[in-house]
């Protein structure tokens, strides 16, 4: 492999800076990918700053990767040289437990290997993410990319896309269903696009009506100001499903009262503190509060293929890698519509 270069945090308190490292030659079933674009996920910021207490330094973030195959292992069958490939949040798993055998590698009994800041199952090194020029991965954990889509806008599908696609599919969102989306950021705007594409009646909840026009453009049938009880009340007991993508602390109760009997509210955002839930709002309608996390490899491919067929991508702001620290600060202020994506040709 040619030398790898990227941007790394050397400590929780240091900004990302240029960093050189090496990756192994691809093994028999592995491919090497030259990275073209990498999305900037909120997790990247949490991990760069060790806000979840599990970071390993030097830390090269990035798990929304789109690139071109530049080397193929001797028994690899899925990709040919020069084809597009995408890599998401996980790059390996035990490959033999029940969830892995079902294609739910993200629920691997032994724990999946994360794309960065995790121990590599093959060579024991620490995985380095997609804020870099290349990646080496087993073909099982890489996906083919529909040729008709804008590649920069495909990158966020690998985390924000599958994180919202999977629960909407699992809870059967479709025609005849009323669905709420909480939060209109990287995750929320993808949830909105998918729920709309699946044929549901979609309500975007927002804490600021500034985003109303955008939400309507992205597929919302209605936009409701969640801080206004008078706006929320007419929706009482009317929702089949609510997808909560918000990462700012908030109470679940105002939304639980909007669920129909046996409705479900699923959390995919990661607030720093546990959310408040009143048991009363659950028992009054046998409501469920659930969680969901990315998706398995077959479902991730299904999502990408669906996006190709329906022309769905993320709304992105493409940046050179030199602006990634600035992008982190702007992301904290929700000053992005709706995902930063690094153009890796800027990495010299
Ligand atoms: Zn992510
Ligand atoms: Zn497993």
C-alpha cells in the first residue's frame, strides 16, 4: 500500500492536523479503496474529543466513505478495479455468530469492529477512519455504489442514511402511516426524505419555524413547532411511529402523548444525558420507546440501491479537509445544511 495520510486528533484537546500512517496490503478477500469523499458525522466530533471516553489516539475520524477500488485481493469477487465502493460505520465483525449469519453484523455478539479508533481483528492495529486518502477493508463490509448519484452526497448515506432507513423499514413505515421526525439535522433530514419516499404522511417537528420551508421541500407534509403546546395538541394520539434524531437533551413525554395506542417512538440520536420519560405517558397507550443503530451489511446495500432507484442523497456542503476543524465548530452550532462532506482531493 502507498503511505496513508489523513487528519488526526493527537489528543482530546487538540484540533485535527495532518498525520501520516500505514495500512496493510489487502488480504485475499479484501479491497483497497482510494477515498474520494468522507462525510463529517457528529460522532466524529464526539470521538475526536473523547466525549464518550473510548477514544484511542492518534485518532483519524470518518465513517461515511465513498471511494474507488484501487486493489483487489486474490479471492475477492465483489469488486473490480476502478469500481466505486462505500464503507460505513463498521468494517468487521466475528462473522460467525447468529446476528452475523443473519447479516446483522452491527449486532455481532462479539461486537463489530468500528471504522476508526477500534482494534482491527486482522492485524491488531487501531483502525484509522476516512479522513484520509485510502482504506483497506474486507469486501463483505464494503458496498457497491449506484452510478447515477452525486458521490459527495452519497457519503452521508453510510451513517446518517442507514441509521434512519433501518428503523423506518423495521417499523413498517409506508402508505397509510402517520410518521413524525424529531430533529432536522444530518440524521433528521435523511429520515424525512426516506419516510416521504416510503409513502407515509410525514410530520417534521422543529423547535424553530426557520426550518419550515426546508422541511416542506425535503418531503414533510406538515411542520409542527414542538415548543408550542397549542400546535402539538391537535396531533394527540395520531402517530403510528416517531423517529427521534435529536441529540440535544429533551423530554420524550410531549411526543409520547402524540402516539396512537401501541405506537412506537424510536431513538437514534445520542444525547449526552439519559432522556426523561414519564411512565404515565407510556401506559396510557401501551406505547413503546425503542432504539436503533445503523444497519447490517445487506440492509446497507439495500438502502444504497433504493437511493439509486429513487434518486435520494443527502443535502451536503462540500469542504476541503483543511476546513474540518471549522466544520466541527459550525456543526456544534447546527450551522450546516445538512451534512459536511470532505472532498479528499484537497488532501495533499
Ligand atoms: Zn456517524
Ligand atoms: Zn458476530
